[in-house]
C-alpha cells in the first residue's frame, strides 16, 4: 500500500512538471528575453548589481535605450542612518538604516504600442541594529552588512514591481 502511494505521488509530480505548472514566484517575473536598459546617475556598483540581478532573471541587459524594450530609469539611490535610542551617557545605542530607490519604467526603442510604464515611485527598506559605543569596528561592519542586505531587499522590491508590469 505504501509503495503504491509513493508511486502515485511520483506520477502526479511528473505529470504536473510535464504540463509546465510551476509555483507562483518561481518564474522570472516576465523578464525572460526582454531587452532592458538601465538609465540614471548613480553608483557603478549599484548599476552592476542591478544588471546582474536582471541577467539572473534572464533579461537581456543592453546599454542603448533604443535597443531596449523597457528602460529602468533610476532617479536616485540613497541610504541614511539615524539614531533610534541613546544610552545614559548620550551615546547612540541603536541605529536605524533606511535604503531608498526612486525609479520609473519607460518604453524603450523596441517597445510595442501597449508597453506598460511605471510612473516615478520609490521602494524603501529599513532595519535597526544595536550599537556598542566600545566596539566601533564591529558597529561599522554590522552597518555595512545590513546596508548590503537592505540594498538586496530594495532591488528585489524594484524588480518585483517592474516584473508585474511586463
């Protein structure tokens, strides 16, 4: 009985896989084979990371907007730190990091007549971390690691919003 049940589960899994069904979110979000250009004045490391993430989603990253179906226009990328709490001596004991990307999606030179666009908008991520005034190097390392995580989260939100429009 157990063997029949196991064979039935394997058979159903093969049937579902053969028909092309996949879990929601398992696909690239509409980027497969889409020529995408990245515009804006911002850090080259950010541009490289965005291009890498697009390639991971099977998009074709092009440099010239006339060769693109869509153009991601990044207006600004900003990161801020603010003090959330202080200790009895007045030193910061907890910080909050905020990361924001302002962007829009425009039709490129290869776009069809019904190409979706996105008006200028922002994605924001934030997180807090404890800071010891006696361990400045540890605090800086924690802040940099958290900043990278926030950038990844913001990029994921940006690509998710754009992917839903493609």
